[in-house]
C-alpha cells in the first residue's frame, strides 16, 4: 500500500494495530507516523516498531493519507480542535474510539471530512482481531476497500450499520477481557489440582483457541459442538451442569449487555449538545 498512515495516540489499541499491520507487511515502518504525549510512550514505540514518532499532532495530520484517531474519547474535542486545520479534504480519518458517533465527530471537525468509524480489538497484535467498520457518506467504495484491506491485515473485519456499533463493542471490542478471565479461572483450577502455572495457562488457552476455530471453521452451532463433547454420564456434562447451576450463561449475558449499555451512555454524553452562555 502506497500510503502514509498516521496515528494520533500510541496506547494499547494503537500498538496492537501497528504490530498487526507491520507484521503483515502491508506497509513499511517508514510509512507510519505516531504521536503521543509522553517521551516514555514515544521511546517505547520507537524501540518496539522502529517507526517515526512525534509529540506534534498537526505534523502527523499533515503527513498522513490515512489518519487513525486513537485517543481516549474524552480527548476528542481537544485533539480535533488541534488537528482540524491540518487535514485536507482527501485525508481519510479512522476513529477507533468508543462513545463517539460519526455525527458527533463530524460536528467536532466543523468541516467536510471522510470518516470511517472502526471498532477493532487487541488480538490485532497477533493478527487475530475482529473489527467492525462503518462510514460516513463521503467515503468512496474504493476508500472503504482500502480500509478493509488494512483491518484484514491484522485479523478479519465486517462492515456493519452504525446502529450495531454498541453491540460490537460488547461482543468483540471488550470481550477479549471476558475470555482472559475465563482462561485465568481454568488455569487456576488446574493449578489447584497440581499442574504448574505456565503449563496450566497453555492448556487452557490452547483449548479456547481450538474451540473457537471449531466454531469458525466448521460452521456448526456451538450447542451441537458442546453436545459432542458431553458423553452420557461423563466428566464434561458434570462440569457443564455446574456451570449452568452457577449461572455462567446468565453472567455472560448480563455482563455483555452492561458493556453495551455503558457504550450507549458514553455515546449519548458525547452527542449531547454543549450549552452556550
């Protein structure tokens, strides 16, 4: 890809995306510019990826053909005010922040922009992200195809209606944390039964990875795959019965819906008009 990619913000999500993009070979390190507030973050990014870094957000905005807005949602008004005069009508903006709708970002820029709203997740770092994309009316099909190629370079992505973005945050954006918690709990149980900690994490994590691949690659309903492991009167059904008794299914449902509601609340707050004196 013959484009310069800019990142405003160099936190965990930006780092995961950078690692995935560079590992894929889609662009070279010379085609990337990243900003951050602290020297510590800039030094870490330089050491990890060998990319050009700067404190200057306008510099990154001027140089980038595709500019990722990868800062916390509450910083958007400040950052956008700082860079809006540095982007051109050809700059393709990609927001990866929860809470800001396309319309709220357009309002902050106060000018015509090309905008993609994206929600990736941190497995981007190992090339296994699940990302969702939606765009405003100014993004062409060719430009969307270009963005899809970027997000597919570190995982897989789907174009969705913007109304689905809060749901996406619950089911994929935040869900790696739920899975890590599950893996940790499985490993703790194995350790309690005598397995060394490092080995317990490997057994648990590989089992989750394998189960996920079974769902994706066979296309079989998860309930059918679950039933195939549960022999009559066996060990697995005993475990499943306890999980049901303890409310695993309901806990996941309620946790994920709480995540989605939090996303909606953040978006509503970001979209609330600011009163003027």
